[in-house]
C-alpha cells in the first residue's frame, strides 16, 4: 500500500517534501530449514514490515524495516500505515532540524500511544519509519550512516535524542561530555575501523533445531574462516545442551569464546542451575536467561552465575528499560536491537547510557536485515562513543543477506566497514516482490 501527499509542504521547512510512502509485508520461509530456531521460537519465518519513503524528485528514497517472525507482520504494517500520514508532506530538511521532535511525533502519536506507550507493535512501526528517514538523510549526504553520524557535531547527536525519563542517570550535559571526550580520537578511530573492521561473533552454527553433525560441521567451518566466537541456542533439554556445548567447545578450542542464549525460556532458579551446569565449557555470557522484562530476575541470575556474564536487550523496548537494567547492575552486556528500540534516535540514547555505565554494547542481529542495520550502530559506537573495544562484538547470522542492495561484508570473522551511502537496509526490488506476503511467488498457495 502506497500513501501519497495531497497537500503542500510547510513553508517553514524549505526543500522537497516526502510525497509518497509505501508499507510492505515481506516474509522469508526460514522455518523450512529451522534457520533461526531457538527454545522460544521453534519455527520462525524471518520477516520484515518494510517502509519506503520517496520525494519524487529523483533524490534517494529512504528504506526502513522492523524485523518480525512471520504471522503478525501484518499488524506492524498496519501500524506503519497509521504513522505514514505524519511523514507525508514534510521535508527532510525540516525533519533534520528537529530530529528529537520528529521522533516524539512518531512514538507519541496521541491515539496510537495508548497501545504502548513506546513499546510493542507501534514502537516497531515507528522504528521502521524513523530508520527510513535516517537512511534517506545518509544517502542524500553520500555517506554510510555510521560515517554520517560520526560527522555530526556532538551537539547535533545530543539534540536528536529524547532524554525524557533518563535524565536522572544521563542528562544531556553528561551525554555531551562523553561525546566530546571521544572527539580528539575520532578520526584515528574511523581510520582503524576502515582498515581493520569490527569484531564479531556468529550464531549460524548454533541454532537449536540443528542436529549434532550440522553443528559440528558449521562450527569447524566457522573456525576455519577466522571466527573467534560462536553463540549456541540453549533451553530445550539440559543433556542436549551439554552435549552440544561439548561439540562447540571442541571445535573452538580453549582460546575462543562460546556464548549461550536461552531466549527467555527459564525461571530464575532454573537459569542459575542450567548455566552453572554448562560452566565447564567456559561460557562467556548467558543471553536472555529469563523474561526480558524481569530486571530483578536478571540481577539474581547475574549474582548466581558469575563470572559468566549476563547479556540482554533484544527485547528491551525502550531506553527506560535499559536505564533500569544498568542502574540495577542487572546485566554485563547491552544488546541493542535496531528496530525493537524506536530507531536510530533511541539507539543513540542507549549507546550513551552504556558508555556512562562502562558496559559493552554487543548488538542483536539474528534476523533479516538486522546485521545490515546494527553494523552501522556499532561502527559509530566504536568511532565516537565507547572508551574501549574490549568485549565489543557484533552478532552475525548468515541468512538472507543476498536480498539486500548493500549486504554486510565479513572477512576473517570481522565486519568490514559499510561503505555505500545509507543504512544498508534497502532490499532488492525482485526480493521484495518474490517474498511479499501473501501474493509473492515464494508464497503462492501457502496458508497462513
């Protein structure tokens, strides 16, 4: 469905206005091969609620998406269509002059806000739209998003953030101090990232639905390709997890990292016992051991499994949740998601929160387009926000990258710096057509 402008742009915001916007439901049948399978999601179809913003003047279109798992993508698309009238008729220049205000208009739409606020379907929809605007801005500047952000003055980064409800731990002045402190090293950091890329880990060898032989084969291939860390899905049966952890540790050797991810499936006491049973395999972190909303539960797990680290964040729906996790000292690793949070603006807030608490950010990227998205956020973090690179890794999943115009590039187990203008999230037109739900060629005759 495409929405078109029927009114002129505001005279207060000069420039070409956004004249049309399209929302699409795109789904990939990953459940057929159990790619992406875990203890909570045994049969996901990686999907995208997809947005295209166009000015109609030959300039670059802005693309954005929110990641989902199949059924229900239509709900996010419906929410996007409710938000698009707030974008149509606005100019990119006008939006960029007040990015925080634009963000509040997306996440705080008065009648939709009741369905959140700042969480759930509407927040996912807002992230897709917000990210499409950032994609358009970076493309117009001729820069990959991470370099577009890195080139912004610290004051402009701070001005793009909504600090409501986090000023008690991160007032704007503190955020500005963090950014200014990193500024003298920015150019050297950018040069190093361009030369060396960014550390990463792969999840592609450890999906829960894979049999032992496939896990062993994929892990050995990953190590041969230069990967220094692998994540394994856990939480089915303990004896299976012990056996699979042994297979992975044998492939990794003693010097590489092994992480585990329970995808929220355990109770607090169960999580502590299960992780401690896997401790002989030298576990680097346990991810999402309990409900993603259970801050106190994460704190209990953290105390009960130390020195194994506790990581969470892919289901933390806003900056306020992250503030509480960090202030409660309930996690060791911050895992931002590019579209669970309300897009780039809110991610910037969480990057600065993590820096204020000196916690590493290791983004969630196990889904269609998420690797393309979060590489930019981690590269910006490395260039302009964090004080150390220790323990900072980007998740990698080897699925569906061929459908993107500017897919991720991996070499020796590291992300290479994205170089094409934009947010790397633009999907090829032929892929959008083939995997459109329910009428695309790949879905012909398939029941919901």
